[in-house]
C-alpha cells in the first residue's frame, strides 16, 4: 500500500490530471485497440505456427532414407505413374528404369547398413457413412518392414507378418483416429473394413509412429503392398521406397551404396535419393520465417497505432502549452512535465492495450481457433490464447507508448516557461 | 537580495534579433516594493521574467543572494521559482478546467518543503483572498476579479519571499483592481518583496520605488517624488 501510495503521489506530482475524454482520444484508443488486438492474434498465430512446424519435425530422425521416381517425359511424378500404369506392358526402356516395390527387398539384401526397406504406395478412399464426419482416408500399401522402419507403436493388435504379405492376405491396420471415426468406441480388432468391394480384416490399431513429412499420420489405413496392388489395380510403381539406416551408419556412404545397387540393372537414373536432413532444416527455416514475417507485420500495425498516439500527444501538448508555462512558473521541472505527458501517453496506451488484448482473445477464439476445421493446411493445429503473446504484446506496447509519447513530451518539457506563458 | 548586472536579453537570431533588455543593472533588497513603469514594448515583462527566472539571460549576471542564477541547472531554477517567487499575471493564467482549490494546489505539487498540511495551506491562501465560497468553482466560471484573487492565492500559498505581478489590474475594473492591489500591498506589509509592472502612473506612484523602462533600458530608478 505504501509503495502504491508513493507511486500515486509521484504521478500526481507530475501534474497528471487524466486524459481528456473526447472524440480524438476515443478514436486514438480505438486505433490502439485494433492494433493491439491484431498484434495479440498475430503473436498467437505465429507462436502456434512456429510450434506446429517444429512439432512436425519433432522426433524426426536423419536415418530414414527415401528413394523416389523422377518424372518421365516431362510430366509430373503423379502423371508419370499414370502413364506408366496405362502403358505398363509397353517395351519402353525408360519405364524399366523406374523403381518398383521389389527393389525394397533388393536393397535390404544387398546393403549391410540398412535396417529394412519398404515401398510406400498411396491412394485415397471415401467411406460414406452417416456418422463419419471426415470420410476421406489414405490407404497405404507397404511391406512388413514398414512397422520396424517407422517404429510403429500399437494401441491394439499387431502389424502383418511377411508371409501374410506374400500370400496377399486381406488384412489392414488402421490409425486410432480412423478407428474412432468409423467404429466409434466399439471393439475394432477382427472387424472388417470394406474397400474396393473387398473386405479387409483389421488386425491392428496404430497409436503413433515416427514423424515424417511424407506420410500423414491421421486417417490412414495400411495394407500389405501386394494386397494394395491387387485391390486398386495400380502398377508396381510405389510413391517412394523408404529405408532405415542402422545405428551409426554414414548417410552419404549408404546413399551411394543404394544408388550403386539400384543402378545395377538400369541404364538411366530416374530416381532421387534423399534423407530428412534437408527437410528438417527447411522446416526450421520456415518456422523462423513465419515468426519474422508476423512480427514485422505486427510492428507495422503498432507503428501506425503509435503514430496515432503520438499525434494526440502532440495536440495535447499544443493545447496545453499555457498550462505547461504555468506549471513551469510555479516550480515544475522539465522532468515533471516530461513525466506528465509520458504518463498521459502511458494511460492512453494502457487503456487501448488492455481492451486490445481482450480483442485479441476474441480474434484468437473466433477466427484462429476454427481455422483447422476450415483450412486443411492447418489440420491439427491448436490456436490458443497464450500468456506469452500477452507479455510480448505488452512489452512492445509499452516500448511504443514510451517512444510515441517521448517526442511530444520532450517538446513540452523543453518549452521556455516565459514563452509557454505567452502562447 | 536581487542583483542584476549588465543584463541583456535578445529574442530571435541575427539579423532579425530584437533587443528587449539592453544592459540593465538593478539591485532590489528584501522587503522592497518596486513598481516597474514604462510603455508597451519597453521590456517590462521581459525584465520581470528574468527576475522570476522564467527567461534566460542573453548576457549578464543575475544573483539571488549569493547564488548566481545564470549558472543554475533547470531543476534548481524550478526550485527557486517554487520556493522564492509567487507570480501574478495580467491574464491570470489559471488552469481553466481546474477548480480554485486545485489551481492553488499546483505549486504545492512541486514543493519539496511544505510546512504544515497541504489542505490547510490551500484553504488559508484561498481564505486570505476571500474566495472560500468559490473554492470548488472551476476557474473559467469565475469573474475577472475572482480569477485574479485566485491567482494571488496561488502565488502566496507557499509564502514566497517575492511576489512578481505583471499588470495585475490590467484586465480588471477599478473596484476589483483596488482589491487586488490591496491584497498585494498587504503581502508587502508583511515584510515580503513586491515587484509590480504597471502602465498606470498613479498606481506606480503609490510604490516607494519606481523603475522606468524605455527601449530596454532602465531610465529611472528612484522614489516617486522625483519621478516625472
């Protein structure tokens, strides 16, 4: 209480008498409110974006190596596969050079550094069930080593064995969210999922597996590679092969060996090999860029708000020049006058700032929070109103309040008392 | 108590500078009542502002007691204005949207050595100018005479040594003018120093000492008897 009383006394001593409640003040406060609300929401957005981008590479290791077919005939990879599929039996030498699912086995057998390899082929399917909200799912065709490569953790059940893959067993493993969406809280293991007019027996529910940007972990159904080919009628051209390197293996050496093995029976290199290092760095850079971009925009918003605040402070100083003269004549120092106007700016900014933070809270909950359901790029993102964004906003706000008030306040303090009295 | 040595004050920059005071030498002792008389634009107000440490000197030296005002820092000058001087202006210079009470309180906000309770000091000052009934009236609702009395209350609330009055009756009718002059004279009679600017020769002659200024120079400094 004593400290508060001392502060109040100091404020009163500066001659601060409150802020005039007129249209100009209200419009300035409104400007600050909008600026701060936008700033808080931007900070929440950038913080979430940064967190989500970093989360997407969290736990991502550098020992996964991917091999993907390049596009042929100048077509995109997807179109290339379609054309390959259409003309699979053609004697086109280029098509022979494409990677196939069988190459996964070849790699595992030939290269000591590899701890398994699997082809990954994808398709999407739709289930029309009245209770299923999101009815598009991804179907993956992989081999039995996929589970080991991606360190799959099972919620229930298991992955398929090599013999089940070889014998085209109609089995599938589904992700936990798929199970929940299709079957709700019923027991799922042993039930059948109908795809392409075929019943696939569910033998496992995936809880989680290692992050990779190339496989979306949500809403997936996994079948043996051979079953996938049979079901969909697609050709044996996977989207990519994935291998895991053994612990302490040299990535460059392993990649060179993979290339050598794959080039044994090929006369043209139509594939690309890469590990996740480049991707991880790119995502980190993206996180930094998002943060930088949003912060820059935010500062621009606050800059405009601060000009508005500065403007009203200049007007206030001009209107109260005589009062400044009177106060100087009866004993106010330059510092007192400086304090008086700085405090006025502080009050303006605080009033606008606090209302703006409430506005920021509404912007976050009303505009940002529904984003993941509206835009697929934000799927799974959680936009929350964080204390950190409030602290950051307040920090920036008070810095700008100080700077924007300082110039007019200094102008007021500098006035010669006699000159001020004459105006 | 107040000593000015070869004071010059110019406004503006060369070649457009205006010489408001040209070499003023002056000595005013404690308890004196001095009327500064002169035509408009002669430099009376500038001289008063210099004495009241409201304006900087261009050339010369200004002493209050043994202290050289010209060498003082802003905070010391502010302290001096607060503790030693009381100002009464022709245009009253009250803060218009503040009450009489709060206007009188302003010097106390900056005072480091208040003796007694603030409230009592303010009320006593307001009472001494017979404005107690208008204590909570906003300044811009007062009549001219009341405004000037409120201004005197503000000037004397900290019991300064010197009152500087710049044409305090200039905007008042004769009745109110008389009340104001009586209040200021009462202050002088209590042993304080009064320096007053006036156009009014008969008012000037009521003072034991008259300074006549013309074109920034003190052309007469003496008793009213010899003043022509």
